[in-house]
């Protein structure tokens, strides 16, 4: 049996060694971490320009450097909204700015191309300073889409949906020739509402929800706008209202113009008579008014919840519905 005094001496030696070396180990580890972080975030950009000396610099709201990106080519910067929606009849949101800003201080869509015509968008992790993947194009209509969704296209030009609400995730696979969202804005969040999307695939149009479920029958004519029950399509140079089974829902087959104001339908017939219809009970909310072919007429829900009829930027009537 080991003498009691020897065991006590070994124990005291261990305690002394721990007292000496443990603080040194902790200090060394902390110094290594601080040095590594310092090396990653050295800010050699005195004026905090976005592009400086061949690099892109990303800062937070407190002007702290988050990360950088070393450009490889002349055309280097933030990606733009790839809005080809104008090729179709979809009534989409027209953004005032075309640049897609960095997202949540975490991610950015970048271009780093040899020429302006090159189609390549880098999805970049700012803090870890790495390219996560490459897309052909990206869009969020400038104002943004609910739940941080982005419409992206792969190298084959097929459309899918990337969600950045949590960790990056492709929520709708690259199966479509086009995906677009009509001009419906959530006024509280100032984001495009994403509950319904217009999709084009194999020569037909469909409505799809944000989970990727197809909600309609195949629709031949291009989708213009939609709500939870009906769809406005463009048939030649005229407009038609169909249900989700692609069946005509109005007295006439086509009209000069159709549009939605909330759940109500603005209808301009071929004789230039304008009216507003409550589609739930097929009731006209106003007597039709004759307008000139050069007139611009719309309806808009006002702050009181009623509908203003606006002709050439002047309110000419208000329909009380609230």
C-alpha cells in the first residue's frame, strides 16, 4: 500500500501543475481565436466603400465589417433582379430598384463575371466567406417576397424557389419554365404575398401554392392575375375570367380589360363601359359608366375600406362597401 504522505504529495503536485498550465492553455486558446477572427475581419477599407481594391466589403448597421469577397473579374457586385416577367402577361410588381440587397447580414447574391452578358449568380455566405452555390438568375421583385423567398433559375434555365427564412433550402424544385407572382403586396410587411404563384411548364399555365402544390387545371392562355377562386387570363388581345378548372365565369367570353381590386372585379367591356362586380353574388356595385378609349380608369380601396373609382387620376365616385 502506498504511504499516505506519498499520495498527498502527488495530489499537491497535480494541483500545482494545473494552477500553472491551465491559465496558460486558456490564454493561448483565446489568443488564437482572437487572432484568427482578426485575420478574417481586417478592415483595410478606410472609407467603408462597398467595392474597394478588388474586394466587396459587407458591413452591418453599426458599420462593423461582416466579411469580404475577393473579385475575380471586372463585372463584380450585387446581382440584379432578373425580371423576364414582362415577356408574359402577368401583372407583376415593378420595382424601383433592381439590385438585390444582402439578406439578414448573412447572405448575398453576387455577380463576378467576365462580361455583362454572362449569366451567373453566386449565392454567397458573407460571414464564412464562401460561395455556397451558383444560379443562372434570381429575383425577389425588389420589394421582397414573404418568408424570405427567392425565385431562382438553375444552369438549365429551370425555375425553383429558394427559402432563406431559416437555413437556405430549395423548397420548390427546378421543374418550371417560369415562376412569377402577381402584384399583391402585404401592406403590413411591404412584401409580395407568396400564397399563390403563376407557373408555366410544358406549354401550360398553372397556379401553385408556396409548398409547390398545383391548384388548377392546365390553362392555355397566359395568367394575368388571380385570387383564391378565379383567374384573369389574356386571350389574344382581350381578357377572360376563368375558375380553377379553366371555365369561363362571366356573361361574355372576353372583355377589353379585367383586373382585381381585392375580392372585386373591375370590368371594361368591348363597348367601353366600366363597372365593378362583387363576384361572390354576381352583383354590380355601380351602374356602368362609358369612358373614352384614351381614358385611364381604375378602382382602389381607400382608408375607410370603400372603393374609389379613379378616372384619369381623379376620384369620380366612391362605392360604400364597409
